[in-house]
C-alpha cells in the first residue's frame, strides 16, 4: 500500500493539536509526513521540522511557498493538514486547493461565515478531498449510536441533550500569555464565536451526525464570565430539529471541574442512548420498558459500523487519538479512491459539515445579540 | 416527647404519594396518624382507613367535614397532610387553616397562580405552619451542597445546570386508565403545567434552595410529544438568576430510560458541585485546579448541615423515604415551636416557596405560548 | 391488622444498631415497641426508654426480669429484638424462649460455636419464630439476584467473589474509648472472630442466600494490622462450594477509604451478576455473549421477588433502612402465621443461618491458627 | 533523532498482539519496522510483510535466518519484537542476543521457569536491552499510583487486592479452532500456566511495580472449569508480601461479562488507591479520614511521573495503545542510552521482572497440585 505524502501547516512546538494530528496520521501507517510550514516564525518552523523529522529542504516558513513548491514537486505532498488558528484556515486552504492538494482542516472551518461559504464553493469546484476534523465523530461508539438510530432502535427521536463543558478558561489565563487561550479569546483570530466555535461546533456536528437530523433553528444565550473577554465562554442554546425534535446545548469553558465533557443523550419513542467522550468505549442504551444496556466497544452488542472503527478487543480501551486516527484513516481511503478515480463516500466530515458549523456559530452570535431570540439555521 | 396528631386528605389505596407521606411520618416517631379523608369515594375512604389503622370514627369521606370536626375535637389533629391532585390543594388547605390546623401540602402548591397567591396570603394571616413537600431539599447531600455554597467554596456561582427526566409518560398510558397519569395530564386537575408542574417545580426549587440565588426571568420551549396530550411532557427552559448566573433546565416525562433523574450541577469561579437524586448519598465537588472530591453522606467530608439530616453511618445508604422524612421531622420541630410559642425557622419549604413554584409554572406556559420568549419571574 | 408488640434488649442511647432496628420496625407499621431492657445500666435504661417513648413501667434494667414479666403479662410482648453485644445473645435469647416470646436477634448469632449449637437446638424445640438480622438479604436487588440464579439465568455457578470492606477500625479507636469499637475488638464480648464475625458473616450468608449453594470448606489468612488488637481486622478467605464453585472472600475493617463496601459478584457458565450494598438499587447482569444489563429496583427488568420487597417506584432510591425493614416485615408475617397456626415459610434468615455463620467464624479462626490451611465446613 | 530499526518475530495476519506492538512502535515515531519473520509459514510471512510494508528482501520465514542476516547487515535491525506463542520466546531471544540485537519480548517470558532462568542469565551477560511488555505498567495513572506510594501517601501498605478477569474462554472455543485460544490452552505452547501465565503475570507484576513490595509466598487454588482443558482458566491466589502486607489475586478467563478487568486496589494505614485498566485515566485516592479524590490523567492532581507518560490534555482519554507505546518509547530511550554508552535506567520491565513472573506461574501450579498450600517465592 502506497503511503500518502502529507504536509502540515501550523502545529509547531507547543501546539497541542499539531502533535495530535501527527499521531493520528502515524497510527495506521497510511501517511508519511514529509513537508511542513509549522510556524510563521522561520526559526521556530525549522526547529520544529527538525524535531519532527521533516527534511529541512521541505520545511517552509510560508504556507504560500509551500503550496506552490509542493504542488510542482514530482513527489510533492498529496495532502496537507491545516492546524493553524481559525482565521488562517481559509487562506491556507485556498493556496493548497490551487495547487491540487487534498486538505485535512481543523475545525471550525474558518473564522467567518462568509469565508466558509467561499471556501465551500471553491472546494466543490476543485473536486479535491476536503476533510474537517470533527474528530469525535470518529469514535467507534459514536458510530454505534448512529447505526442504532438509523436501524430504528430509538424510534422517532424526540429529545437531544448536548453538552460540551471544560474549565480551562475559568480564569483569565489569556492575560498570562497561555498561548492556546490567547488566540481562542481573540476575535481577530478566532472569529465571532469563542467556546461555541472552539468546542460548540463539535457538539452541534455530533448531534446531526449521530441522529441524521438537521437543526433548523436556534436560540442562544451567551456569556463572557471572565474579565475583559469579548467572546463567549459559556453558552446556553436551544435547538429545533426539522423532524420536530427539540434540543438543548450547553457549551462552557468555565465549568469548574469539567475537563473535556462532551456528552450526547438522545431520546426517542422507543428508547434512549447516552454517550460521553471522556468514557468513549461505553454506550448506554435504554430500550423503553426493558432493562438498561451497556454496549462496549468491540463487545457483544457492538455492530459493524463500530467494529470497523475499532482496532483492539473489548476491554482494551481506545481513546482520543484512536478516534482521531479514524478520521485520518478514512480520509486516506477517500484520497486513494480519488487517485484511482473511484466514486467513494464515507463518514468523514466534509466542507459542508464545516460550513454548517460556521452557520451555527454565526446564528448563535446573532441570536444572542438580538436578546436571545430564535434564528433560522436554514439560510 | 408528645407525638403530633396527624390527619391526611387523599392518599387512599393505590396512591403512591400517600403511602410515602405515611412512611415519612412514621420513620422518626414524631407523628401519629389518627384521622383521614383518604378518598372522596366513601367506601374507598373507609377501606383505606381500615387498612392503614385509622379508627373508623375518624375516617371521613369529606375533607370539609373532617376539618370542621377535627378542629373541634379536644384531641383533634394538630396537622394535616394534603396529598390530593393539585386542583384540590387550595380548597382543602383553606378549610384546615380555618380550623386552625397546620398543613403539610404536596407540590405543586395549587393548580393556578391565582389560587396560590390567595392561599399564601391566607397562610400568612393564619400564623400556622405550612410546609410544602419539596422533599428533595431534605436529602443530606443537598444540604451539604447548600452549606458549601454558603461557605463560599464555589465562589461566585456562574452556571446552574438542572434536569429532571423521567420516562413513565413516554406512551399515552393515560388513555389506558393509569390513574397517576390520568390526573397529571388533565388540565382541570393538574393546572396549566404538565411535567413542569409535576416535577419541574422540584428542580426549580432545588436550585434556589441550594444556591441561595433567585431566578428573575425564564424562557420556555414546551412540547407535548405524546398523542392527544395538551399539557407539556417535555420542557427546555433557560433561566437568568439575579446575580448574573445562567441556568438551563430540562424537564421531561418522555425521556426513554430515565427513571427519576433529578440532577443539579452548579459551577462557580472557585469550583463545581454535582448531585443526582438517584444516587443521593454522593456529592461531587470539584475545586478549581485541584483533584475532584467525592463527599459521601456521613463520610469524612460531610458537614454539620448534612449530618443533622442523616440517620445512619456512611456507606449505609439512605434513600428517598429518609429524605422525605426529614421534611416531616423538621415540620414537627416547627409545629412544636409553634405550640410553645417559640420563634423558630428551619429549612422546610414554606408557602412562599410553593407560590414561587406556581409562578415558575405560569410564566413558563406564558413564555411558550408567546413563541418561547423571555418572561420576568419577579411579578 | 393487629400490630405486633415488640420489646428490645440492648439498643440504648448511642447504640447505632438499636435505632436501626426501631426504624425498621416502624416503617411498615406492623410493630409497636412497648417494652425494653435498653441498657444494663438502670439509669441509662430508663432515660433511653423515656426518649424512645416506652412506658416506664415496661422499662427494665434486667433482661431476665423483662422476659419473666412480659411472658406473664396479658398484653405482654409478642417478640423481642436482641441488639446487645454478641456474648449476650445466647443467654438473652434463652430467657425469652422460655417465656414463649419470638425473637429477632442481631448477628453474629452468639460469641461461640457451642453457644450457637445449643441455642439452635433450643429454638427448634420451642417452635417459636427466630429471625437473625442478616439484613442485607432483605435488599430487593439481592432478592432479584437470588431469583435470577434460581431461574437458571447464570447457568451453573462457577465463581463467587465476595468482599466486605470498611475502614473505621484502621486506627486503634478502641484505645480511645469508641464504644462500638471497644466491644467488637474484645474477644470476651465479640467471641473468636473480629471482622469475620462482625461483617464477614453477612457476606458469607449473602453468598449462600443468593446462589443457593453451600460452602463446604474454607481456608483463612487472618491479620490484626492495628496495634495491640487480638481479633482479626482483615481476612483473606478461600471457599469451596459443594457444586464445585470456587469463592474468595475479603473481609476488612482497615481498608482505608471503604465505608461499608459489601459486594458480591457471581459468574456462571451463562452469565454474571454483580451487586454492591452501597448502590443497592442497581443489579448488573452480564449474560454471556450479549450486551450488559443494568436492572434497577422496581424498574423494567425487576421480577416478582424483588418487587415484593420494594415500596416505591424505580428511580426513587431505597436504602439500608428499607432493606432492614423487609426483615422486620417478613418476620411479622412469620409471627402472624404462628399466631394463626399456619404453616408458613419465607426468606427471613433463621437460627440455622445464624449457626452456619458461627461455624464459618470458628473454622476460619481454626484455619488461620493452623497456618492458613483448609478446614471442612460440614461439621 | 535517529529512528530505531525494528524487526518482528511472529505477529502475522490475525495475530492481535503483533499489530498492537506495531501501533505502539509507530505512535511516537521512534521506530521503523524494517524486517520480520512474521510467520513460520513462508507464504503467510511474505503476505503479512507485504501488507505491513516490510521490504520482501527483509521478510524471513525463519527467525534463525533473520537473526543471523540482520546481525550482519550494515543497516540491520537494532531491536526485535518477539510476539510468538510463549514456548518460542526463549529460543528466538537467544538467537537475537547472539546477533547483538536488543529485544522487546511479550509476556510471559518463556514457557518454563528453567527456560526463563537460562534466558535471564544470557541477557545479563549480553549487556543488551531486554524489555518485557508488561504493558499495563505503562499507563500514566499506574505511574501516578507508584509515585504516590513512594511518596508515602498511603503510609505502610497493608492490603493488596488484585484481579484480572476476562470471559473469552468461558466456553471451549479452542475446540472450534479460535487461534488465540488454541495455543493458550495448550501446555506445549503456553507452558504450565493457563490464565495465570497469560494474564495473571500482568497483575502480579503490576502489584509489585506499583507498591514497590515483593511477594514472598503464595497459595493457589486453580481450576479448569471448561471441558477438556488442562490449564487453569480460573485461579484464586493468596499472597504474602515481605513487609507483612497481605494480598488476594483473582485471575479468570471464564468470568462471564468481564472483558479485560485488570484491577488493583491498595490500602495502607494512611489511605487507599484503586485503579482499573478498563477506565485507565482515573485513579481513585482515599486518604484516611478525608473525602475521596479522583485523580485524572493530566488533571490537577497528577504528578510528574504520570505526566511524563501522558501525551494529551486531561479529559481526552488515552487508552491501551498509548500505555503500550510508553513501554516502546521508554525502551527506545534505553536503546539510545546503550548506543551512546550511557548509564540509564527507567521503568521498563526487564528480564528479571519476566523471570519473576515465571516463578509466580511455576509456584502457583506447584501449590495447587499439592492441594492449595503455601509456597515460597524466594527461590
């Protein structure tokens, strides 16, 4: 099997998410990281490249240069992972699309809805693979939930309870220079949304991914609880889904004691399902009128969709990196199908999912600014 | 110690809550149940009285007769427990107030806000003890949470996440004659609120009880998911508290797989607290920046308020009846103080708490009818 | 329904277990506590009687006097609860048996195997009701487990994993005068066993109660980890059951952090079951090759045996007192059947169960003294 | 950083553990898999090599040939991973030691104590790195537990409760040709121990690793519950540690419903610790007389030893592969230190740990055969 040649923009030293992408790319041996513009600081870029093992001739300090050169190299990269702050996603992506290079882009898609719309149009006209790393959709038990709902085990979905709560922004660490916090609380880099963009988009996507439902309106009550912050750090959101289901979404980065509590609970007229990211190998299924079930990853109750996304036997926990790696592995399948000119579709979140996330952010901010009133998500 | 002579209105055979009140009254040996109008059906009333051990001379088929006669008996009842459907609470209460008898009333206080306001005025002018059985406030670890917040362990409260989810109304059992369901889904007996009145009021009270905060506005998105139902069976509610804290409240009686999931989670700038009624002996405390704590009832971390509400050592679980019995025990303290003409105040929910619950129900219905928009709770 | 007139020996002020027996007796309104020898100290006995509401004419400072007088009273007690330290159980019981009074006796049955054998013989010849408060067998989900195994849902039982761990004796509190600790660590009052008698007997009984199996040999490795203690405070025990099943039993009162962790886990060739006393409303069932089940008290998966032992709906937790009260309620049924001269048998642990517990203690100590070698439990 | 050139013996298609080793080796980018004798079947070996991406010139069908040739190649492998059935470990290892190649060997070390002793001597005289993949010692929270005990947070350890329970051998799947089961239940390939060798050695090592204590005697009660099996599938073992601590170890592969339940619980005179492999990111700490703590991986309470073994922030679960990869990463550190002729020691289990595991197996079988009596582990 030919490995996919991968480049990376962003993700230099101390950038948490860059190393996650690299581990995810390595796990299944489908990629080879051969080029990078790991930092806009040339020295930092070079040093990071050295540490990571990228040949210095293919370490760039400008993503434009990288896109241009790699696009022309005989053995240039097939795909690029974009792991910069949000406001750069669109520009970086455009350069690589121009160069005919597939893209794996971190979320949220861009820093504005308009950027997202333009990018989506460009991606479609390019015909290239464009994956958005809504990585939580890669967890096996998320796939299990999706399959069970598609199979009708919950009946008609009535209620969706969503939450994504963290506490790392409970104090104003951005004032103390914590790098991750600085750009995420800066509207110029992050866009209109704070927590709703950074983590809310994950939850919003997850619900649609699992249920197969589309949200058509929302109402958002946003807060900045910490100091001089201007972007939301806590959000209470109501959702209406097209089939009549009702949703609540709590997003917080100031919930003292929560580490990375992404949780989804879904109730239909035949049963309920509950899953939490911090305990990802467990899916709770409550068929109405029967005793409750615990379905474990690779365990007796797991179905084909989940098993296809698992690597090791039940009771041997898989975690965040493995779930993330599923997105990479499946993107590799897409890229190979593209290479072989085969029609192929799988569960990897695409640019439309990314665009939808941006609309969610945009409408939530608009709703809040208007006094927490209802907004359509349809257009 | 002189036992308090107790009467009961409602709570005949097959009425779940009547037997709960009786067990709660018995547990600490502070009451003696000596009279009852256990059913409006005379035969049923008599049979229930016989089974419960109430002397047939003090078994009434009319609460008016009971109030009148017991009020005049030399050894007439000191207090009455009202456990009828909601729409009777006000009328029954008025009769006993007139007779100078203390009242223990189930929630919600009445079936309309107007009734509640009138009743509250009457109670105050009477000077009698009036307890509302928001029984969940009687749990020791609820008291622990209250004490910890009062002691400043959470700092300034920012976020309140509330839920009370059940599934017993997930299908239209009221059409099949399930007695509990019939009156709870009937606006004539239940009032304007369905699930929000039956269980939502518990959650709304619990949050104010624990945090010491007052909600000053709400927005409610109500649904009747099941059949021909006209009262809400699912409610998504946003709350604003006076100190700026924000809340979400999910109330459901159609959440497949949930039995009696009342849960409260509170996050302040110094820490978080989480408690769930189904596992009532555990309180989770997450001081910001430290490892998480599990405080157990009567365990090493429990404080005086919780310990005063506990009966047995840690690891020996107490449950719903014991929590309910705390309300009875503390109401007994109030009645004795009244008897001795002592000023005395404790944590027993009173008629104002009951009135507040009715305002919550009323405003939630109004909000929803207006398209899920904000409503003040202040008046 | 005629209430049973109950007396109590032991259980004065500050005695935890006496109050538990009283609450258990009150909960279902089947008993009336009318007499007591609550303490061997006359003043303390009188004061306790006053507080509890026992008429002073029926408060005794000697259990002999109490047995003699109550046996002759026209309305004397029907039954007596014995809640003294272990070494008094046998003598007290004998007096009341002589007086024709039914007995509810705390565990362990006596302080020596010989006493237990004599008492068992006496009970049988008396024809009276004799209940031993192995109260954990009264929990609804324990009954559920028993029923499921009897119904063959586990197939042939192969493995029994038992533990009962506490930490309240992790330091030498008996040296500081803690009353509960003083007599439990004193061989003169407790007998040959320390933790194995105090709590190990509960676990040993529970396993036989649930599985229906009999242990026929054991090997015990006992320790006194704390100071000058001479009775075991930690015990590692292996068990062989007659059907070939193998067991492990860990008993500890020095396991730092454990409150009252009685836990039983049973594995057969068709499935497994797990239950822990600290979370008594949950029973975990793992049918081999299927997804795991959570059966809740009064929930959809609960069967008739469990439901008969439950008082309130699922999700409304019942606890230790309710489980204990089941033993009292069922003993009331036995006493009434005796009164009416009916043959009747239920699940209340009897004197043979008590005797079996004493044999367990005796053989464990013998095994340990011989260097932790195997001992038969058959004789 | 120069990557370590790695070979592999065993681990062809369908071999679970081979792929685990490969993922573990890849995760941190410290190894390059360049050679293999993946199967003794030449065709299968070639096919596996092709799939994995090993150059066919370096795919061998004989480990002897591989050792000989790779030892002489200028760019031959630095290290070999041995992932064959147990009975081959010793012979394979000897060949590679002769060729001067470092070894990463799966557990148990060999299939007999004698083989293990010989191999240990050989390894020592070779001066080469020899890692045994007791991979569970690589979990961050296991490291945390080790550090906390070393720091005295538990005081003097008194009690060690160990269990490793699975259910995949609850029926005789070896008769149906399940490959993993066939060799594990065959004494010729597995050695004297069944479950105790396959998984018991992990638990035995883990306890010594975490506590720093040495077991000096054991007593084992072994069973073959399934069919014609001759090796143990369930083991109840008592342990004595040199400091006077007492242990219990339950090992089972027939415990219906258990997937991979490795659990360790340790109680000292100052506190207790509990950890379970299926929920590896959580460590429960119960300081005596204080409220219980939950320490999470990378969370506020985690210390340097745990943090050094973590890759991503708290709340982003790491799993089995990451823990396994820590053994690989740390073995890479050992190999580099060896290359640079530096003295260096870390926590990677070595041949002495492997030998100790074999002594555990050998003595357990001897104990059981003698009627479950005590055996010294000292010689």
